[in-house]
């Protein structure tokens, strides 16, 4: 049983937050939550539960449709990889020297006090198994607004294409070294926003066939 209205004793927990705030909440590792944020933390650690994407029924339907679209596009145009990035939810953490700052669960902690985007654990499609390593790297690193093709779509709320993402510098695209390692070049992304009360913003990223 989970509290969903805040009237019961104890914290809302993850399902309660999703129900009451009507927002999507994802994390690459639920073990980064505090016990208050995720009451089932001990169970997650015991069974080594990590990635999680929690949403209400409306969001679940939307993500199912997005995955279907990613699959169809990749199979039709032979794209090796497609991914979805979503806005991260932040939590308050103790900052160096005292005080508290907002942070997410990014690998390198570079998103402190920043709006950032993470990979959706439910919205990706890997055609070329050799691209799995790149996808895993993307799951570790979050992108801030304006970074990479995906970050630029969040800034413009539109579309963006880059003929060679390997030409970005590290600050422009934190994953550029991985892109070079896996031989990725062309990429385009589309930003989607729901027009319902349960607002959701997504960036669909398609990586074009290797040369």
C-alpha cells in the first residue's frame, strides 16, 4: 500500500509521487534514492534492482507508442540505434562546505543545479548489437540543455540534425569520445511535448547508419 495524497503518515514514496504530481520519474539506479524517497530501498539493494522508469497510465501508453515508433523507424531505415531522453528529476543533497544543492544521479555529478536529461529505460531500440556499449554509456551520462543534438532540441523544442557528432568538443557533447569510439556520425533528434494536463517532454534521438 502506498500513500498518494500526503494525508497518511510517512513519505509518499515513488508510486505516490507519480500519482500525485502526475509526472514521469526515471533513474538509472534506484539505489541512489534515500530511504525516504524510495521506501523499498533495502529490497532494491538486496535484489540489485537498478534502472527504473515510473509513470502513470497515460505516460505508459505514450511510452509504448514511442517505442513502437522507434522500432518501426529503425527497422525501415536501418538505423543502428534510437533512444529517448527525458528531463531528470532532482533531489536535494548536502553540498561541499555546507548547505544543500539540487542534484540528480548522473555518473560524474556535472548536473548539479542544472536542468538535465537522462536516457529513458523504456524508450530505446538497439538494432546493431555493436552499439549496445554506446547505449550503456549514454545511460551513464546526462545531457544539459544545449549539449549534443538531444540537448539542442530541448532548448529549441524542435528538431536538430548533425552530419557528424564526432566533430563536437567534449563540453558541447560529453559523449563525443564514445561516438568516435563506436564510429557514429550523423544523428537527428525531435523534441515532443504532450498537450495534455500531464505535461511530458521527450527527445527522440536517431543515429544514422554507419558509413
